[in-house]
């Protein structure tokens, strides 16, 4: 990646296709010709809750993750 950034030359088509596949994006996105897709967020109450948590300070987010992880792992 660093080589291609510095040289200004895009990688060969086969490499581009492999990169896009590994990154889970389109070749157009790798080349910067298309805006990256926005990741879908969970719907409903759960999604709204996670969006609200994402706006909290990092310290509070980590505490919430500890509780959620404990609940999920003990389910």
C-alpha cells in the first residue's frame, strides 16, 4: 500500500481486485473513484441505543462494553 501511495501508480488489476475483496469494498472505492459505503447500523431500539453510546465519552463507552460483554458471554 505504501509503495502505491508514494509512487502515485495504481496496482495491477489483479492486485486491485484482491485488495478490494480482502477489504470488503469495490475496486472503485479502492481507487477513490467512489465514496466508501456507510456501514449499516442496527435497526430499532438497539441501534438507537448504540448510536447514543457512541456519543458518550470513551471512558463511559468502555464501562458499557464491559457490562454488555459480561452479559453476552454469560448468556
